[in-house]
């Protein structure tokens, strides 16, 4: 089994599931998961976890993300982007200074209403499935946070901007809310995700590029932790954590995922979370130190017997 994270550049016209489907064919491996849905017409960074790295999906999904979007003012649609049905069109009377001021006002924490055309679930039903049936349900706003809101280019009625946001934020809804505040409506015309946590657009690869690189590297002997040069090793995601290497007598306890303690003569470590290795340097997983009983407790197990 191949373990690691792929920095995929999703192209327009495919869903996030389409990406997974094609990668499964390329690698001949079923165990994969993406870390945050991108709409079919959106493009950009889509980290895909493979093998044991799928245990990181929830962690990566919750990281901050950066986008570049083009907002088209003067039009409102049912999907809040230009793929939907146009509901209203109005003249844009605001000047550039007013537009800049309104966009800046969305920086920071605020409440955002999830759009009907989204994968958010209410009572077990995806909102998008209900929306396609013409059903609209009551939704509760959720707290989101926008930072680094920067206008890159303004040529009204279009505004090209960059924004970093928290988990659960909808850039489509941000565009629509900006348009509402300006009194003319607005819809997202295009969207590119340029960063997810430590994964950046300039380092991402299209599916065709991944396929070609894999074919070139097949058969080349590499470190088992990273069988391909374009695959981020699982442990690298925790590179900022200190490493704790245990003696041979503790190897089996680690492999079994048991808690362990450090002998008194070594002192109590001033650590919260560590990467734990066996005596041979094999990455086991992430442990957190419990000061109450002086034990290291397993947080995530990534042990691979191969």
C-alpha cells in the first residue's frame, strides 16, 4: 500500500470524486480520500491522502485555505456563482472606493449562512439535493473567519480578490454577501484554491502530470516512506513536532498502540505531542503526554508493518 499525500491541481470540469476515481486507476489502490470538496468549475489545490495517510483527512480538512476569486457585481443567481440561474440583474452604481470598503468589512469572524447549493447536510440530507428538487429548508448561520482579504485587480463590475478563510467558509456566499451589501447583488465568476495548509498551488500537479511522473519513477528504488518523489511522506506533516525514539524493549508496546512512560531517571519531558519512533527509527504515530499520570497516550497510529 502506498502511504502519503498528493498535492493535486484539480482542473475545471471535474468533481473532487472524479479526481479520486482517476487516481485509483493510476495507482491501482482504493484507499484514498480528498481533503475538502471543490466545485466542478473551481480549480486548484486538492490534497489527496493515500493509504494510512487517509487518517489525516479530517485534520487537513480543518486547516485554513487561501483562494483567488473573481466577483461579478450586478447579478444574483440561485447558486451564488455563474453556473446557476440568474435571479436578478442590477446596475452597479458603487465606485471603486465603496467596493473596497465593503470588501474590507468582511475581514474577521462573522456569521455566514450556508448556501442551499452545497454539500452541507441537514437531517441527513445534502442541501444541494434538496435545492435541485426545488426544496428550500431553514438553515442556521455558522461562524467563519476571513483574513488576508486583498483586492488584486478591480475593473468594475468585476473584482479579482484573494482571501484566506477558516473551515466551512463559502467563497460563493462571500461574493453574494458583498453584492447584497453594495445593493447590486453579486456572484462568483471563477475560483482558484491556491493553498490548503502547507500545500501550495505552485507545487501542485495535474492528474496527467502525476500519471507521467509515476510512469517515469516506477521501478526506481526510493525510501519506503516516500516511494515517489512527488508524494509527501505522511510523517512530514508533523515535521514541527519533536521525535521520541524508544528503546528496543518498548518496540512491541508501540506496535500494539499501547501507552508508555519514560523512566523516572530520564525526567519528565516538557512536551505535549511527539512523533514516536521504534528503536529502528520506524514511525509509529503521534503521542500526547498526559502529565497527570506521566504516560504518553496514542493520538494517531500510522504504523505500517511493511
